[in-house]
C-alpha cells in the first residue's frame, strides 16, 4: 500500500534535505579536511578496516565504502603499494583474501581520523544541539536498519536482469 500523498511529499522533502546536507558536508570535508596526501576515499578504506582485526573481503569493503568493485580494487592496490594494507588468505574461502591494515596503515588511519573527527564535530555542532545530534543519529540508524540488506538487493537485481 502506497503512503498517503501528504506523507509521500514529506518523505521526499525529508530525503532531499538529508541528501543536500550530506552532500554539502561531504564537499566541505573533502576540500577543507586535513587529509595530507590521502584522498578522502582512501581514508574511507582505512576507516572501514580500522576496527576489523581479521580484515574484510573486497566485497565487504564495497558495501562499506560505497564504491564499485573496480574502484575498491584500485584503492586497495594503491594502499597496498604504499604499505598501508596487505592481503591475507581468507581462512573461510581459499579462493579469496582479506584486506587488513598494516601497522603503518593503522597509524595513518588514527592520525587522519582524529583530525577528521574534530572537523566533523565542528561542522555538526555549529548548527545542531546535542539533543538534535542524538535524534539525527537515531534516525540514521533506523533508516539503515530498515533498509534491505546489500545481499538481498544484489539478489533482486540479479533476478531482474535474468528474467
């Protein structure tokens, strides 16, 4: 059953506001951020790997950093060449590998992450109160939790493409 017309309009206005806010802040973080010689997308891979002791497969990174497989593969190759990540055999699948941070990669991620966290805090708190930040966090988590999983989206896409 489709939402009522007024709710459809409100949902689209909310989406537009959220999308514009995210795009505006992402642009600010990219151009005014303290990234050194690391593009923000490379940092995104380091960040995705930061709390994962046994690493991630490329397919997991694709879902985390929102890039194509080719894009993530190129990023990983550049980071590997710089000595920031390494590929290890996947104990669950002999055909696959897991990408893990090296010691130097972990240091770089922490350094960049601290600067980025300060920038995010300045940007978010210049317009929002602590209560509003909590609400925004909770709303974002609710939207993610209610979304179909990436696996089911890929399966549905595969079904449509072969039908």
